[in-house]
C-alpha cells in the first residue's frame, strides 16, 4: 500500500526551522548593531540593588543603618570596591564603602531619581554606578551603588535569550495548534470534492467536481479531473450509440435469416434455428443495455401481477418445449420501479432457468422480492458470483449469450435492490431478487 506524504512536515516542521533560523539571524544582527553603537564602557550589574535593599534597616530613631546580611557579605567578598548610598523619601540616607566625591552633590536628592546607569569614559571605571528604587524592610529606598561590572554584550545576550526562547516557544505552539486548523479550514473544499468523487460511478455520469471552494493551487487539478470525466462521458456515449446502432442494424438481417430458416424444407438448414434465435436474443440484450441508460420510470408496482403477466406470456414456449412453470404468491407487497425493466428481469431469469435448468420452473413472490427456482443441476458455489459477469458461461458450450444475468444485475441494482444465487433444496438453483418496498 502506497504511503502518502503528510503535509505536517512542509507546513509545520519546515516553517518552524525557518522561523528559528530567522530569529537567530535577527537577534545576531541586533546584538552586533548594539555592540557597535555602544562605546560607553561596562555597566554595573543591576542585581546588586535588591541585595543592598534587604541589608538596610531602620533604627528606633528613624535613621537608616546597614546590616551585614549573608547576601551583602557575599557581594562584598566578590567586589572589593563595593560602595553604595541608600536614601528614603524623607532624605535620610546611609552609605557603605568609599563613595566618590563626584556623587556627593546627589546625596539628599536621590529620591528625585528612579532609574539610571552612570558610566565613566576610562578605566578603571570607578565612577560606574546604577540608580534604582527598591522596596526594602526600611521602606521604599533609592539606591546609588557601584559593584560588579558587566559588558554590554553579556547584557544584550541575556536579553536576547530571554526574548528569543519564549518567542520561539510561542511560534512552536502556534504552529502545532493553529497551522493544522488553518490547513483543515483551507482544504475543506478538498474534502468536499472527495465526497463528490466518491459518488461518481458508471450509473451516475455527467457529474463534475465543484471548483467553488478549493484553493487556487488545487483548482487546476480539479479542472483536469473534470476534463477527464467529460472525455470519459463522451467516450461512453459514443460506445453506447455504437452498441445501440449495431443492435438495431442486426435485427433486420436476423429477422430475414430466421424467416428463411423457418421456411426452408432442408433439415440441415432448419437446425440453424437455435443459432438464429441466439443471435436474436443477443441483439435484444444489447438493446436492453442501451435502454438501461434511458430515463426509467419510477412507479408503484404490483409485483405479483407483473410476474403473472410475464409467466403467462412465456408459458406457451415452455409447454412447447415439454417444460412446466408455476407461480406462487407467498405475500403481496407493493414495490417501486420501472415495470418494463422488471419485466425483462423476470423474462431473462425464466429463460435462463429453462435453458440451463431442469424440467420445472417455479416463480415465487415474497413481499417486495421474488425468486426463480429450477430443478436442474445447480450452480457450484465458486461460480455464483461470476455468473453475473458479462459473457461468462457456466459451461463453455452453452447456447446462451452470457449477457442475461449481467443485465438482470444491472437493472436490479439501478432499482436499489440486490440479486443473489442460492442452491435449491432439490439440487437446482434459486435466483432471488430483492427490491425496495414502496
């Protein structure tokens, strides 16, 4: 079984890889531009201000004091030149370490600030500082501090990761959830034309696939399929006209030939009568094939009356060939269909039973179904499906045309019914036709 490629890879996996590469390149360019534009030296790590804030306490007299917390001790151990000034909104302040004189004028006015990164131009960058407002045990404080230095490249790289990873995860989530929904919605027209295509068969010609709701990329394929269906319909119609014309043309010479055979006194020539009859039957059955495509009637039928009429017409032929036939009505129920087509079904089944069966034929009507039973040799189980194939003969030297049961099956199926072959209790054959009740 051929494995069809899925749209998940081209529509989900490949776009995700493309998005990821695009993000990496974009952030790389942004990082390079930021590094090139910025030339102001290193920054103070902003993580020092929350540590400093937790180390500031308020004394009983309201003044601020520094308490050596584990965090502050670790910070001082890693940064030998650590210094800071903390100030509340009332102007009270506390300092730690050696605060540069450059910032002396800010003490007492720090509460006017909320955020700043201060950087000097040359090494050793003693004036680099950060200003932040933090919520501390002593209240809200504004902190000016100098501590661990960090380069812009590291800061940008961290910021890039913080943005890049969630963005990519969001793209993954979007692709896995939204993309299948978009694909299903975009290809809903394809599902519709697939359902339309399933309804196309030999009994429903002239159909086309709808192009209204399919994507523009698939529309050429739908048009190509419609063109192929049109060509098939045209070819079928040409074949149907040929069969009908050939059958009509054959009727006249066959009738002439039959008349000459029946009128001759030559015994050898009269033996050709059966072959002439076989040709006549074959021509009529070819015409029946053509009639199947014509508009049929759909009317309520009395199946029992229809069977009695057909058997009544065929009874003289059976009596002349030293055979018998009977009709049994087990139950009457109206059925729907084309009376003329169903008459041909009963005729073909009775003629087939006479030709291939035994001496007695029984036609039984059971509701909206009927059975034709003979007392012949029967049909082997392995042949009971194949007998409905056109021109299939149970015995190679059979005198039948091989079209009778095939025609029966086509007519019955077009009536929404089914035909089946079973073994009779006495060893013969039962052909059962089930029609839809009215």
